[in-house]
C-alpha cells in the first residue's frame, strides 16, 4: 500500500504490519508522535496518514499541519474508539481555508 502511512502505538502498529502495510511508525508518547508526524508531512509520496484517535486527542495537530499535506485520518486503536475532542473535518476546513464551518 504505497502512499499510506500509520502512526500508532506498538500494538496497533503490529496489527497493521500483519495486514501488509509497510509505512508503519510506532511511537511511545505524544512528543515522539508529533516529531514523527512532522517528518511524515515532509514526504511527497504520502497521500494518507492514519493516526490513532488517542494520539490525535493529545497532539497539537493543527499547529503543525502545513497547508499542502497528506490527508490525516483518525482510527481507533485496539482498545476501541474514543470520542475525538474536536470535529476533525471542521478543524481541517478552518485550518486550510480560514473559514469556520458549523454543522
């Protein structure tokens, strides 16, 4: 699966590795996740970055996303889905266009 990367905890990363995904980055904490995400955003060949919801909830994600970046999709980890603290789509629209959308 070219063009797709995963940023997750070690257990979730192992499951995706077994499923055949090759661009997998296992992180131990939020600081490491932010650093790895920043380096992934510089890669031109990536179109989608999957990030576990638990990491997205803890990261300052909209402060580091450049204007032209891969699509960042939150996914649940092995423990299950969590409630995202922000509506990711609304925040992405606001970040990319400067327009606040109310749904």
